C-alpha cells in the first residue's frame, strides 16, 4: 500500500471513500455538537488576540476616589453598575443571547429553556434565521415547539417589564416567508412593540461561515418538503438519506445594505434595527455604513462564533478573528455588539475595553440550558456577572461604559 510521509494520508483516503461529505464534520455529530473556530486565532497559528490580551489595573485610580466621595466609603466590586443599553434595549448587564438559527441543537426543549431563562434574566435575545421556513411561525397554540412564536412567548412569559427585548433575525428565505410582517402584525407580539422591545436584525453574514448562508442537515422527508426553498446536496441515499440544506447567502453592496436598513425603518417604524456582519476584511466600512443609515446596533460575529453546521475549512481558515475585528473597528460612539467564544467575564471585559457595547452568548447559552434546563443559563450569567464586577472594579472603574483601550494590553 502506498504511504505518504508528512502528508495527511488518512484524510485523503477518507475523502476518497466518502466524497463531498468529508467537507463537513461527521454527519453523525449533527445535532449533538456545537461548532466554531478553534482558539488559536482561527487557524492562523497565533494565539487568540482577546485571550492573549491582559487587563491592566492602574496604581492611581481617580474614578475610585470619585466613587468613594459619592458613597462616603471605600467602594467595592458590588458597587459596579452593569446596566447597559443594548441596541435600544435596557439590560441589567452588557450581555445578550445570540441567535441560534434553526439547527437541530437549537430548537425544541433546549431552545425554549434558553428563551425562558433569558427572559427571566431580562437580557435581550436574538432569534435566528430560517426558524419559520423550517419550524413554522407557530400561530396555532400547541404547534411546533421550535417555532418562532413559541420561542417569543416563552421569553415574554418571564421577562420583566423594564428590561430585555426580542430581536428577530431575517435571511433571504425568511424574507420570502414574510417573517417580519408576520411578527410585526401579530397581536401576541404587541406587548413588545408597545414597550419598544422589538427589533429586526438584517443578517449580512455569520462568523462560522463568512460569505455562505445557513446550513443544516435534513433527512429524506424533510429534504423533499423544503426542496423548493433551499439548495440541497445529497450525502447518502436509500432509507437513511441525508442532505445538506443551504440557505442563500444574500448579495450586498453598499447601496443594497443602505436601502435595506432604510426599508426596515420605513416599513416597521416601531421596531429597532440591528445589522449582523460576518468578520470580513471591510468590517469597519460595513459597520460605519450601517450606523450612518440608522441601525441601532451592529453585531460583529467573529470567526470564533457560530453554533451550527459549517464546512471544515471555514471553521479554522476563513474570516477575521474577533480580536482583529475589534482592532479594525475600534471605539465608536454607536452600539457595537460582538460574539465569538463568549462564556466568562475576562473575555467580555476585554471586548468592552476594546470598544464593544455588549457581548453575545451563543454556544455557552445552549450548553448551560442543556445542563440545567431550569436555571443553567441563569447560573452561568450570574457567574459572568460576578467576574465582570470584580474585573471592572480592579481597573478602578464602576461601569462598563468607563472602560477604554488603556485598560487592556494587546500582544505585539
């Protein structure tokens, strides 16, 4: 048998055996594995910029002195005020729940557990693309448990009046299904509109698959049902037929993005406008155009982000790592949201110091809700909250808004 020294022989042989299926992780892992780039700088061989950065408490702390005078005592980490406005919504801390989309791992009991707990916490929650085409809108009570309306209702049942908000993400297929029109006109969603807590997010791209649309694996019957709406790539035939279902990535130019944002503002004047960008090389230009066109928030999904199905080359070799996105966008006066391997306080605080307004929890939220369906996400965020208070206090500051680039040392 031929052998190839210093060459990935077994991977080549696997591709010879399985063909196009080898462009993706093993099909048997679908619905049970959360994907995203590795922490080595998305395949660059360099350490993750944010993970490698260090927070730098100063010796002299004038803001601590100001807080001491205000309180009439020495300030403690419990005096840090974390409340933040995120894309027009009040949140008790600079954290929101990122979009999960329609992948198998995100729908059903785990997705509903996340919705309930995010509502109870009062943090904003994004509901991802392709929910309606794949799982239905859910207008009829007792319908699909992964439907859009079921997830909104689960959130609404728990959220306090003064905090939170729901952000409905839309892809090309969602536009065909008139998802925003359905939501905006639904009486059961009116409480969100009446309190200014509904937003529509235009999805330009995502961190896990920059330049590609959403992807999931579907069985034979499901593939036939959605064949008119999605591109399908069959991986196996027979009774166990499996196909890759791909969404359109959408086509954007500066004029198209500008007109899309204005369309949302004109057609849905009571909803906030969010824009989600993939980690492209021109991310700063896209972010500035979005804000100047009237977006309330711009989300930058770093290459480390993503929960769903993605081609192997994309996970580690395509798109800017989140740290580089922050370096390029820098500190702006508008709302910049970031996502990508967020699960503990230091990564979030570093991102805030580098210019982010808030950070989105994706994979971490799903894992926490699966581990403890009633309180897992709540416990995770309470832990993150404690870490953030301690870290911000150690920097001699008492709100996320007071952080700046001087608080963090980036690697050379």
